[in-house]
C-alpha cells in the first residue's frame, strides 16, 4: 500500500497525486490539515517538520519526502 501524507494547498502534493492518477496508482491520502492524527504521524516521521508530500510504501518500507523522488519512485 502507498500512503501519501499531503495537504490540498501544496502544489508538490498535487503533482504527486496527478502523476499517480495518470499512472493508475492507488494512494491512501492522509490530509494533515483535516486530521490531527495524520499531522501527528507526519511530525513524528519527520522530526517535527510538516513538509508534504511524504510517501510511505508499506510493502517495501520505503519512505520519501521529496516530490521529484516520489514521482520517480
């Protein structure tokens, strides 16, 4: 499963979501502005940083924080 921490106003999150949609890749979206739990999870993973997008591939354990790296992945 691919989990994407994002927020709607982030152009970098939008670029990742657009690419995933074009490629037919399903993402579990976690909007950090709509959920305190998702924001807390992101802050823990990034040592207090709210930077989005942030992708987790639960099958491989891969975690990526830069939109270009996520799109390439």
